[in-house]
């Protein structure tokens, strides 16, 4: 199986909505994803796993470019493919997209209980900047995380190094990634 990170297209929308249901319980609908595709201020990416005869969308991520900031609105991996480094792979691509847009900062909200996601974001230099009380429909609060200096040459080099290391790691586990 190979995994490619690429922009979401209109024909992907039914599969993206199904993936959204598996990852988030139906956070966004087809119209919301369609708006992201059409928006010049959004990067909507998917991870597509392919074999010789099939393909499946297994990850989804989105960022909004707001002034000099990347607001990462969603990042999810199909539960059947979690704990394999794919969330890290998708986050690398989102941060690279933010850098390509010459954005200076990145922010996101994450459930306080999602320690795995918090650890992932902190590994990329995100720090807790605040809290949104009762942010989610179930009244759980969100942590607000920030990452500054997206244009810092050291950060960009670290991002590239992490991408290369993760690619090698996943190739050893028979999950090769396509660098793009």
C-alpha cells in the first residue's frame, strides 16, 4: 500500500464525508467541504491509500489562511489506520502548506482529553496558549495551541527532516509514503 497526500477534489466529497463520520462523528457535511475546496484561503488535504487495485481516503486535514496565521481546523485519520504515523504525515503537509503561503503562525483547538493529539502537536512546537471552555457539543473544553515562526529556517529544515525520517520509518512497516 502507498499513501499519497493530495488536495481534496469535488469527486472525493462523498468519501470525505464518510471519512469525516468515521473520524469526527459527522463534524462537517458535503457543502462545508465543498466551500473549503472553493475557498482561496483554505488548504483541504486528504491521505489516499492505494494498492494495485483499490484506493481509499484514510486521512483529512484542513487549514484556513487568516492574515498571517494558519488555523488548522481539522486533522483526522481513519480509526483503522491510526497509531501508524499518518497523523504526523498529514500535519507535516499542513504545516508545509502554511509555510508555502508564507504564514507566520499556526493555531488549532484540541480536546483536553486527546493526549495523543496534544503530544503530536507539541512535538511540532505547538504550545498551549489558552482554553475554550465547553467548546465541543459534549461540553468538553478545548486547548488552544499555537506555533510561531513557521518561516524560521530551522523549523523548515526540521519539518523536512521529520518528513524524511517518517517516510523511512513507514517504509519499514510496509506503508510507503509518496513524497510530494
